[in-house]
C-alpha cells in the first residue's frame, strides 16, 4: 500500500492534495490582509476573522455566519474570497467561549463536538453577538457604512433571523438555510433577501413556499434561486476535489450571482 501511495505522489501529486489542504494553502497564500480580532459584546469576547479587500475605495461590509460546524477554515477561506470580490468581510466565531478552556471552534476535539455545542446557543445571544460584530465592522475606516449578512446552513437561517432584528442591513443572503418566520417577524425586514438553494435539499426547500408567500404579503423582496442537481452545502461541496458536476456548477453560478448583487450594492 505504501509503495502505491509513493507512486501516486510521484506521478500524480495533485491527487493527494485534499480539500482541506487546498483551503489552507489559499489562506496562507492570500495577498489580502487577514487578521483575528476580539469584539466585545458586553463582557463577552467574540473572536472574529477579518479580511480586507485590496482597493482604494471604502468597501461594503459582509458579515458571514458560519455553518453548524462553527468557524472552520472553509468559512475563513470563503471570507477571503469575498474580500477578493471587494468586500470587507468579518466572520464571527459564535462558539467563542464555549470550547474547552473557554476556547473557540478550533479548540473543540471534533466537528461533532462543535456542532453539539452550537445547538445549545441561545437565540438572543446569537443576535446580540451579531449586532456587536456588525457595529464593529461598519465603523472600520475601510468600511463605507453599508452592511450585508450572509449565512450557510444553520447560518443561513440565522441570516434571515438577523434581518428581522437589524433594520440597518442593506441585504441578506441565505444559503440553504431554513426560512420559516412569523408574519410579524417578516414585517420587520428592511432589506432585500436573496436565497441560494440546491434542488436535492427537500428539508430546506419545503420552507420556501410559505416564506415566499409571507414575504409577498408583507411587501418584502425575497428572490430565491434553486440550482438543479445541487445538494445541501453546495458552496462548500462544490470546491472539494471530488465535487459532483452539479455542485461545481451551482457554486460557480451562485458566486456569479452573489458578486453581481454585491457589486450593485457597493455602487454609490
């Protein structure tokens, strides 16, 4: 087996590079300024990963809400890609203080342990953390004052919930997150909401018709797009080495759409 592995490494080195390796390489080789900051929410410290775009003009800020896996390297890589597209990006670790020795996501012994802890988060604490992080990023000298929120999986549902709580948002992006909210909550949304979904995701997609109807009745903008053949999590799965063609295509199209919307949002 070792002999076979050596032959593969010798003649096909790219086959040995895992998705995790490519993500770490992107982060390490990025020309953009990346930094860890601690945002205080009262006495509670919230660890955040910030990436700045390379541009002369001030940029729109994008608040990225992670999946139920916590603030992983993939989320940090996505934040870097958003900065490459021209956004000042901040990704808070909402598991801050909940890991071993009051650590964050990277301190948990496994992804499963992080996920288990995440589902114990109190909804009001999540909103409070997101508000504190939003206040921080919009006041940065590199920010133009505009703010969008984007979330994935669990974070997708939280992005819509945050839109019902923060009126200063300029846009909300939901990536395959649940969208069930009351009419009273929907009425509080003050920005357009854009959805990104995979057709092979019946659990999440079952929430779309009701939300679309409620949003329409409330006079809110809800623009969902479903990508044929794509799975739940296609933004992450679509860049893995063994990604299906449908997930790859969905990710590419979703990025194009997302960047086009952000570009319009950033236009004075």
